[in-house]
C-alpha cells in the first residue's frame, strides 16, 4: 500500500514542469504508474490512484481546467482496458494502453484546436516512446514490487 501511495505522489508531481513550460514535453509518470497498478492490483485501486495523480498534477502545474475531466475519463478507460487485456501479458497490454491514451488525447485536441494538436504532437510522440521504454525495461520489476 505504501508503494501505491508513493507512486501516486510521484506520478502527480511528475508534471510540475508544465507550470513553467507552455507545451507538453511528454514526460510524466501517471500513465506508467496507472498501468502498473491496474495490472498488478485491480482497476478500481488504479483509478483511485490515477484520479489522485490527475488532481495533484493539476494543482502542481496550476493547470486546473476542463481538460482534467477528459483525463479522468480516459484514465478510467485505461484502467478497464488494462484489466481486460491482462491475458496478453504486461508489455503488450501496456503498449496498447499507452497508444489508446495518447490517441484519445490527440483526437480530443484535434476536435478542439488543430493548431494546438500540431504543437502537442511531439509531446505525444515523446510520451509514447517514454512510456514504451518504462514498460519494457521497468514494468515487470515494478509489478513484482507491489504484488
């Protein structure tokens, strides 16, 4: 339980840079920790943790606006998706979850502001690569830590 709380705090503050940088760099730990917790524990605990991470990140970065609602819904879907994909193994489940999350973000951004979608595109690509790296190289280790 202590590790889940620690993951939640670290995941929440991992976007502190957004307070100072007006665009996404793609480096955050919410996605990785949510996938780990959903896979190792269950989707309910993962959703509660991701909800806390989202709210903490919004306060830390001082970016508390309507997009937070989108994140909450998308992370809820991620938690359910990870649970349903467990039989294919952690790495593939994590990759699919990361692609789904970033695909949702990109789609919603395009609907609202095509210019912002282009500006955020590199951040999405970096987020995908960053999370793929974490999932492939550290995912199993973190799962064993919290089981």
